[in-house]
C-alpha cells in the first residue's frame, strides 16, 4: 500500500509538473488589422513582421493578421483598441484625428519629407510625439511607417493648376486636414475607403481621387489613367498603433520582443517603402497610365494655398505646431 501511495504521489507530482508549464505556454493571440488590399506591397511587410514576432517568441505569441478590412475598417479597429478584440492596427495616420485632433499635424501639407524621415531616429521620434495625444485613450503610437506620396488621378484630365480642381468632387482618405486642403483648392472633398474608390469613380459619385500609387493600382489605370503630381504636397504615413494595456500586460521578455521588433521595422522601413512605392507607380505607367508633374509656378500656387489651409490647424493648435517644429528640427536638412 505504501508503494502504491508513493507511486500515486509521484504520478500526481509528475502531472503537476506537466500541467504547470503547459498552462504557462498557452499561446498569446495577437490580432493585427489593416485596410490594405492584399495586393499592396505593405501587406507583405506586415505579414513578415507577424512571422518574425512568432519566431522570436518561439510561438508564445501567435499573430493573426486581417488585411483589407476583413475584420474591421481602420476607424473601427482603432476604436476597438483596448477592448481585447484588436491588439495592433496599421491605419493611415489621419485616422488618429478622430481620437486626438492634435495628431492632424502629421498630415499638414509639406510638413514632412522623405529626406526628413530617412534621418536616423525620425520615424520613432515623431511617432512618440504623436503618441502623447492618444495615450489617454489607451493607445500607443509605436512609430510611423511610410505609406506614399499622394497625387491626383482623373479619368479625362490632368490637374495642371489649382483652377482645374474648382468644383471637382475629389476622394481623400479622410481627416480634417486633408478635407480642408481640398476645400482650399476649390474642390469638394469626399471621404471614403480605398475599396469604394473605383465604384464611386465609375458611377460618377466622384470626379477624381487624391491617392497613392497603391490606390491607383486598386482603381486601375484604365479607370483613371491620368496622374498629376505636385511634388512635396502630401506624404502619407501609417501609424503603428498598439493596445497599450495589452502590451504592458505581456510578460517582460515578450513585451521586449514586440517593442524591439517593431522598432527595427520602423527604423528600416522608410527607404524600403519609398522604393516599393516608386515601383508600383512605374508599373501603373507600364500598364497604360500617364503622369504629368505640375510646373514650378503651379507648384508654388499649390504650396501657398496649402499654407493657407495649414493656418486653420495652426491657429487652433499653436502649441502643437511649436512642439512639432522642435521635434522635427534635428531631422531637417542642413543643405
């Protein structure tokens, strides 16, 4: 009987040793969402990021990525951060304006440039600056990733001067800053998701689109063959957002993996994204699209109008604008 009891105790101890680690090793799900088309080059970057997280945590974190708004549209996903339904979202930065209007500073025309953002430390420094405005909502901005230069695409005309936009219904990604900008140009801005652009253009709900090379690819050069570029007008970014409470609640080693892996991506993304964006644009030209850059004189007219549009934001948030200038000053070109 003693032998049986001792054996039973050993078996019980063994089961306890097995059940303890097995419970501790239960994978932690990490839900990542975006609104990007699965054909967009950025989706591979996000997929590779998720794979790296899983590999570096040896499967203790299992990311699940939902592209193209299949789980949530970006605005809904951002709102769901903190609910447990979503842990990380990659929206265009304009989506932050609904949470904190101060973040609209990043969308101001001519506010940032590739030269600025490719300085070491710029994407995470500006991301940290924006984060202070959304952290009260339980959201952390882990950094900014490059989206693309924005330009106009129309079916039947090039935009060669501001007057060409007068009365035109132009789709923008959203956000008060871009809406005000289009109004300053004399256009009627329409905010809608990328998935709705092509049908709206075909049905006449919009006349043109202010978008990226990736957006042009979604619509197709046959539907909107004419692209008009105003150099430096608008450089759009992704804000890499995370549920701050979820991240802080991870075991320290796992939290460090997520933070370090995200920082690596942020620090290396800009030149890679710039190259892929240009490749997409070149592909659209090969597929029948046409492109024209406005003259220097026209660009200056656009710039002056854009600065007028900027004043509306600066007058409302002078302290934000001043702090933004301080944060970006180290990354401004000295040439």
